[in-house]
């Protein structure tokens, strides 16, 4: 009988620990998603400013016609804009993963501390 009670107590402790881990992961995912959305919003504004060069080049090419195409280096401007967009995406993902990792660790430690206080 005593062994059964110890097994049940150990099982409940393990389930409580798994709940804390799962809750920490949920917090981390939510914060990571929020940081990614904010980073994409900021990078979207920055990309809008950077894409103005591409728009100016395209407008100049349209205004001057065929003669203006060689001087308007649209391909280079487009490639630079694509590289910049990829870089902004990578930075946003890096920020999101870093925030998620910090949140997972911090929330887990907070939940463990709370559980230890409740056990006392």
C-alpha cells in the first residue's frame, strides 16, 4: 500500500513537471511569434524605404523609354532589394528564436520557483 502511494505521488510530481515544461513551451511559442510579427513589421517599413530606389529607377526607365533602360540598372536594384528582404527575414527569425529561448528558460524557472513555494 505504501509503495502504491509513493508511485502515485511520483507520478503526480512527474505530471506536474511535464505541465510546467509544456506551459513554458507555450509561453515561448507565443512570445517568439509576437517578436517575429513585430520584427517583420519593422523590417517591412525599412524595406519600403529601401524599395524606393527600385521604384525611382523603374520610373526613370519608363519616363525616358528605351534610351533610359541602359542607365537604369533595374536588375541590380531588384537583386539588392531581394537580398535585403532575405536579410530582414533572417534577422526577424533570429530575434524570434532568441526571445523564445529566453522566454522558455525564464518561464520554466519561474514556474519551478512557484511550485517550490507552493510545496512548502
